[in-house]
C-alpha cells in the first residue's frame, strides 16, 4: 500500500490589524489600545513587504478568501484597506467569487466607512455586537450601545452588503436565560446571513482572568445553550460549526477553509499561517513578530517562528479542525490534507464508534450528535 501524498489545498489570506479603541477585559487576542494615532500608512507598507516575503508559499494558487481580523480593522481607513487589497491583487490571483471579510465595530466612526470598504472590494462584514444590552456592553468594555449596533447593521445594508455576520456572546456576567435569548432575538430580527454565537470564556492574560466576574451557573448556561439553539433552528439558521450558524448556505468560506485543513498565509503583527509543502511532504505553521512596534521595525523577515507539524501530531491537528464541523469532512481529506492513511487512526475511530461518538467512516469523517456535544472527549483520543 502506498503512503498518502499531501495535496495542495485551497489558499486563504489572513491580515491582522492589531489596534483597538480600547482593550476589552475578556480579550486575549493580539490587540493594543490606540494612543494618539495609528501608524496606518507605515503599517500598510509593512503588510505589503510581509506579503511579498510569503509569496512563494502561494505556489500559484488563487486566493479563495481574505479576512481582515484584529484588533479592530475598521479603525483603518477605506483607502488603507483598498491599498492592501490592491497590492494583494497585483501579486496573487483572486478566485472569481472571492470572499473578502472585514471585522468592524458598531461605533459611529466605523459606520461612516462602510460604503468606502464596499467600494474597495470588501464584500462581507463581521460586526462585533457581542450584546444589545447596554449594561452588559459596559461590563464587557465595549464602546458602542445596543442602538448603535442595530444602526450599524442598517447602514451596512444601505451600503450594499448582502453578506453580514454578527458576533454575539452569551454566558455574560450575571446574565439570565431571558437576557441571553433577548440578545439572540434582536440579532435574528436584523436578519444577518451568519451568526457567530458563542459563550464567554475567561482566558489567561486578560482583565477578567485577574478579576473574575460572576458568571451564570452551569444549569443556566445549559438552558441558554439549549433554548438558543432551538431559537436559531426555528429562525432558519443552521448550525454548521461549534459556534457558527448560517442561512441560505452563507457559511464563512474563510473559516470553512480553516476547519477543512486548508492553507492560509498570515500577515501582520502576530499573525499565524498554516502551509502545505508537497515537495517536502510536510505541513508548516508560521507565526509573525507579535508586537506592532517590533513588527514595524523590521524591513524583512517578519516570521518569528516556523515549524513543521510533527507526524505524531497530525491526526489531532486535523481532527481538531475537521470535527468542529457538524457535517465533518470528506473522507479523502485525511489523506490529501494531512497525509494520513485511515489505518493510522482506525483503532481510535473504532473505539469512538463503539462509544457512539463518531459515525461510520464511509464517505465522511464526522461525529454523532452525541460526539459533537462531547467534542473535547472525542479529540482527547487523538492526542
């Protein structure tokens, strides 16, 4: 029997904008509060140089998606975003139906730029609402109000966006089931094509970790989750990933590429990349210089670390992504994108199957509904 040969998967581009108006107490992302001004133009210059350095990794593949994450990318002007996209288009082929997402805050200053982003090529907005409850927004350190969040979606529609994601959290400090469902109902009334609905978790290196808020009890969290999922289903939103719901097949193509173990180039301060090298039959992960000032100080060599994924870790790395999807992934992806023969995991899979945690691997690798509920327990078997 021949060993599986790694195939080149689809390619995406992630662009990190590391500044925020204010650092939220729950946030553990690489983000930094703006002082007097942002070095917008010099940062764009560095992003373009960074992309130039990473061009060999593209290996002649067209970009399927681009994602501007942060931080708060909507702090940057439409002109700066347009310059980045123009530079990328000059250097890389864009797929005909490329998805270009920009994360935006609902603050008034950002809303004024929505039309400009649309004009330079952004065709999907991800709006960080988190809650419509003003008291909760204040606890979360957000600088917008619930009214501004609603207005942001309305302005995005006026600007011509027909693909909008809303980020919404539940399990907020002292939140009741009714309060969480009210947030979700307000979001659904705005009819976004996509909802990212996820539970607040307390992460190390955050203010909430050092000064923990009072979170709902486990039985309240379970009640929120159960009622919220039913409400989303009844409203036409299909869950396709742990915390992602979409209507009319409007799943995030960028995130689907992550979960299907596709490749992505990461540029910007602290950005990460995952790249397949078929000639060497290995998959590498890259990480960039983290602090914006250090990143800006470099003229070349923005990658601060690069390592291939050890063969013994590939099964876990693959399954950590693939099994997050409610439909799993096609069976062939295990060989094509991880370079693994099913025989290498068959004993693990058979045990999980006996425990009714995974399905028979005929055409797809996927969990059962019970396995999806206990996903961490499933993944532990591959570690």
